[in-house]
C-alpha cells in the first residue's frame, strides 16, 4: 500500500537581499527557516540545528558548509547533510525559484491546542486575566499560549523590565481588587527575582500566582545553565508549589494553584520545565470548573459570640471601630455600623482611606504613621471593635480596652495577646449581623470631640507646611497639603517605604473613596512605581493612579517607568527628592551613629520621564505646587513624573 504524500503549502520567502555566500533567518507560517545562498542556488533548512536546536540562520557559510553558531556543527547548505562520519542531519524543505521570488513547500499542519493552551485556558477560566512578566528562553512555550489568549481578548499581558517589578505589580493588583494576577519569569535568576514581591503578597495576605520556567527535565540535577532547585527556593514563600511534568494533571495543577492562592490569600506557584511546555494538548482535557470547588466566604461567627459582642458594644459609652487592611472590602458596611451607633472609625496605616478624613466619624490613621486624632480618640474609648487588623506594634492598638476582634483567619484572633471576644467570621457578614443586634445611638459629643481634634491637628500641619530646611527645600507637609486638594476623590494611591511614607501617613488627608496600597508588613522599598503599574491595569482608566515615593525607592525600579510608557498607562508618580536615604540617616542619628553612605546621586527625574516618552514636571518651591500639580494631573495620554524638592523631615 502506497503511503500518501503529506500535503504541503507553498510560501513566498522575502530573500531578495540575501547575497551569495550568506544565510538569513526567515519566519513564515509560524516556522523559522534558515535560508542559504551559494553559487549553486538557494537552500531552505529548518532553523533548528539537530544537535541542540541552535539557530542555523544566525550561522555563516565557510568552505561550502553552513556552520551552526553554537557549537560549530557543519551542514551542506542545500541538502542539510553533515560531513562524512557524522550522524546529525538538518531538515531541508523543497524550494523553487519563480518569477516573483523564492518559494518553499511546508507541510500543512492542523492547528490544535497545546498543553500550555489548555493550562492557560484553566487560568483564565478561574479568573486570572492579567500577567506581569518577562519572556525568555525557558518559558517560551507557556508565553506562546499566553500570546494566543491575549489575541482572543482573554488575557492582558504586561512585559516588565525587571521580574521584581512584575511581582510587586501583581501584588498591588491583588491588594486593590482582591483577585489574583500572575507574575511570570524564566528559570534561575528570573524566578529568584520574583521572590521579594511574592513575600510582599504573602505577608500582606493577598492572592498571587507565580509561573516560572525551568530547564529540560533531562538535565535537571547536574547543574545546567540557569538551573536552580526552584521548588526548594520557593518552599518558604509559596503556600502551594508544584512542577508540571505530566499532561494528564497539568490543567488540574493550574486550578489547584489558583484555588490555594485565593482561599489561603497566599502564593500559588507552578514550575514549567521546557520540555513540558512543548507537549501536545490532551484529546479530552479534564473539566476544571470553578463552580462546586469554591465555597462561599461569607461565614458568620457563632451565635453566642455575636450576642456577647453586641452586648459589649451596646453597654459602651464611647465605642471605637478600628479597621485594618482585612476590612478594606467592607467600607460601606463599616461606615453604616459606625453611623448607626455613632462610633468613631480609626484605621491602621494599611487601611488608610477606608473612611474619608472628612467624615465626621473619621479619625485618620492610628500609630507611628498616623495622626494625634486617632490616638487620642482610642485613648478615651471604653470598647474597641477591631476589624481585620493584626495588632502590629507599628499600629499600637491598646491592650487595655475591652476588645472585640473580627477576622476571617482564626489564627489571627488573639495572635499576640488575648482579646475579650474573638469573632471568627467574614467581616462584611459579621458587621451586618452586629448591626441587626444594635439599636441606633446618638453621641454628639463624640463628633464634636473629633472635629475639635482635627482642627487642632490641621493648625499644626499648616505650621509645619511653612517650614523650609537649610537648602530652602519645602517640608513634606506642604506637598501633601496640596496633593490632598488636587488628587481625585476616587484615586488609587500606591506609596513607597521611607520618610516619604511616614509623611504621607501624617499629612495627606483622604477623601471620597480613595484606596491606599503599600508594602505593609514586608516594608519593601521600591514598591510604589511597580504597584502603580499593577493598579493602573486593574482600574483600566476608570480611576486615576497617583503613586508617591522617595528618590531612594524610585531608583530601585526606575526603568519600569518605560513600561508605563509602552502600555500607555496614565499613572502620575510623585518623587520626593532630597538626594538622600533620609529614613536611614534618621535611624543612624537615632542610634547615636554617624550618618554614613546615605547620600544619593540622582538624575533629573523630570527630564528622565521626558526622555522615556512620558511627561515630566519639576517643583522647586511651595509657590509652584498648586499650578504644577494641576497641570500634571491634567495629562491623561501618557505617564507623568513629578519631581518635588522636599526636605528629609517628616515631623
């Protein structure tokens, strides 16, 4: 029986510029070809050297042979045959010269889903629609599947300049939306660069998906190029981590990675060896639906605990609500409860903006990064309702008050010391249940006291705003007074770590429904700019993103301003420039040490932004603030950087 010839399609190749004695790479019909030209005519070979897949099209012709650029393997440029005695043979495709140029016959292949297509299908079906990453040699198969998903409008891919920025961007996306984004890297250094951002997401309890390439399984162990024990490297940071080896369970592993990330509010991690990424898809991939695998999160505390909590609040004369980062998604319910019982609301720094500072019950932030208003109101209280806060020493929640603590994580309840009533439940549901058990109460003295304390603090802020240092640089209070008036009421505000952060906590007044996101418990400098990228993708133009950093923090990921330019992300980044790691200088002074190695040499940040293709503004004095900030915020078609010369003070 005669085997039928495989079907082929003929394709014209653009090789008019190919000189005799040379070779070039031509991509056609999804295939890379090495096209040679000698005195004997043209040859068309598969671009992959059969030895180790070296790019033959980047080689050269010498003594009548095509030389692979990687290891010097030789092939006849027309027939693909190696010298006598060698077994490797390059794949050759039939070609013919026609009137309109050189044509090649390529086998007709039916497009079918790859294993990576099926894995990405599961990822998007489970709600991960955004990836921040860097494409490279050990993740190309997975990257190609992402490319096809993006072409189908199922995925947004943002190519970053540093994998650390990608992980921070994904963490910020989750902090803002409560949903996971993915960060994506190659094996070895690409994977390890993700770790800081992943730790940021882990300790701040937000979901994130990490996808890393790996070398071929056949060379795992001996120490191949860029091979590290990735699973071991991620063991401490990942709640769940697996290497994808088998086609049969690859889709299920993706579902499990995302489920662990969402349910645990932690890191889900998958490792993809190169050869796994080249596998064909399954004929009948398993169903991996979300429905039936994700239980509702709106759990309520036990009846007896709710009754005790309601009795404690009803019996208090000056109850206070303290809201932490875990309560961010429930601002409306919390404000409704506060207004029902006339209870002041204080937030932790991580929850700044949950309630407007102009609300008559809003007391601002508690703790080192906060205001005297919050601290004084807590001091006068006789009962605390603590929602989604961890009682960190930075915040300083009182241990001497009758306390109700509500958290979805049972381990967080009474973590550092006993509380009177630990309520294990979802915060929105628990607050709603408490509202149903409490009668409305009017406490006009509470509101009067809050207003008086804000008036006193605003007078002090205005005094500090007039200060300048020995170099004539404005006090940060002046900058944040201006920003408080011009930033939109629904803005997203990523902030960095350092003196700039303390100053923001003290002096910026949140209004409306603003969201502040930060590297909370990890406290990683450099967070703000990458976080602005993540936030900008999440809001997709519906809200303004205004990020704030010091010059030290911005320097860590400065190149990723070009990422904002590339994807037309209209962020506004405010950099407080004092040519110093001012927080470190302050710490050295506080420990009676000499100030050492904290000075910085900075570029002209506004000029840098312009060179990158963004808009740059520079503010040297307080008199310029209002006009320049308004002008900068009016730019909406490209990213903006505003350089402000400020002192290193924050008090």
